[in-house]
C-alpha cells in the first residue's frame, strides 16, 4: 500500500474514534425517579424550589451548596453540589445538573443555569471543585 492510503485510513480511524467518544456525552434528561432506578450518573433538568431553604455559607465552607429542585414530573429532592453558589442563582429559570442519587439526595458534580436576560438567554456553568 502507498503511504497516502495508510494516512487516509489512519485519518478515517481517528475521525470514527472522535465521533464515538462525542456520542457518549449526548444523553436525554432524566428525572429523580429514573436517576434513583439507574443509580448511574445522569443529566437532570428542573427548577429551583424557592420556598425551601438554600444552604450556602461562604464563611464555613465556600465549596458547598445545597438546595431543593423540582424535576419536570413535579418530584422535589434535595441537591448537594461541592461548588460555590453562582451569582443570580435564585433568579435562574431552569437548572441542568449532572450527578447521581445517593439515598434521597442528588449529588451533583456539574450545574448549568439558564438565567433570564433582557436581551438574550444566558447560561452559567458551574463545575464541582476537585479535591
């Protein structure tokens, strides 16, 4: 075989590997019930329950945030995130979380906020701090 043929085959193999790895991150949103059943890491979308307390005390632990989220089926669960509270957290329209259920609590590793804006939608991304 010519070197150009081997190079072309190598490029095609790399492209296929990239597509396969990118497709693993494409998931549908789950709710609390599905997250409990699977036990695996899932993406969850919901809204902040504003009449329940938000626990964040930067003097004690700036990397701990706990709040209550209502999923799209109306189930409400406590969420814990090991990261600081983003600005305008209480004003968010919806919250997308990545994590898994641990008992009755959803342990989130990532959080994406959809915030209202006068001119366009803004998103705020928060990731758990590495220990």
